[in-house]
C-alpha cells in the first residue's frame, strides 16, 4: 500500500511494545487467523521457518514444536523480548518486513500472521519476503481488508471528522500486490462481540492496534464522547457491541 502519509514505523513499534506484556491475553483474532494459516500450511515441506511479524512468538512456538528451525522477526524489541524469554524460536531478528535482510532463497516457509497491514507498500513487502523463500517454498500470510473495524469508522463519523482507523486495502489491491507470483486466497469476515465499549477499546489497545497513522485527534476519551458512541455503535439485539475484521488468508509461491 502506498500512502501519501508514510507509516511511522517507530510509533508502530512503540504501540506494540507497550502491548507486549498483555498482548497474548487480548489476541483472539490473531489466534483465530493464525490457526487458519497454520492449517493452510500443514502440508508444506521444509525445516526453516521465518515468522515475519511474530509478536510474542505464539506461532513461532507452534512451528518450533513441529521440529522446525524458527527465526522470529518483529519490528518491536519488547515483543521479541517476550518471545525470547519464553524460548519460542531458535533465533530472533528485530527488522522491518519491507526490508527483510536475510539471505536470498534461504527460507522454506515464511509465516506472517496479521502483520502485513502495517506495511507502507504491500507489493514491496511481498517481494521482500518472497526474495528469501526458496523456489520450492511458500509465503503464508494473513492480512486485513477494507471493512475491518467498520463499526469504529461508522460510529466516530457522528462525532468528528478525524481518522480513527487506518485505511485497509481492498481484496483486489491485495491480489494486485501479489501479481508476478502464484497465489490463492480465501476471505472471511469475523465479528467479535463485547459487553461494553471500554472492553472493546481495551481489546484494541491490548494488541497494539490503536495506532493511527497521520494527524491524530487530540484529547482523551470523555464520558460524553463515550455515551455518544454507545448510542450510535452497531450492536446485537441483546446490546453487545460489534467489531468486525475482514480477513484475507492465503499462500504465495514462485509457481
């Protein structure tokens, strides 16, 4: 994704670093998506795995438990520290997915679960990761598409003109970024339910997803703003607050 506003990678790293100690407690959508991705990759041969955007290394550990050699890569030093403390990988690399400094064609499987949406340019990210995949290997990745967090956008538009959610690519743009490679994707919408808006916002913050690029609105969440949001937020018949994720999950290979 090329944007007129370049993503502040340092700020992203800080958001996720702050979330590192409690990330695993809130990462339900990440678990769901990662489990789907692991299932998709279940028959992929090869010993060397790169977990690109590993977070706390939850899925790095799952790969390691299969007897693979796992390199855990993340932008956030604190996330890698949690992974290292838990001994979830064989080695750890603090790096940017878009500038992956590994030996070309040295990896059998690249696994990237809900990390690519933070990249400036998905085409560059895909090409960067595919450059380290050997000819028989594959990149398995999940990302988020357009209607992700639509409830947040819809509710806030009643209150102000600020951007409260990062823009996500369309399915077609994600496909476009993978042109030149062989790929196959599935899409799925997952809607979570929360008893209250504070609980919903805590969940977003808990996984570091409260980062918004560009100029952000000033000021804290007031009780008045919260009440206004509660009135307009999309809810179930029983009053649960909804939060939707549009997942795109797939495999990319050299063909």
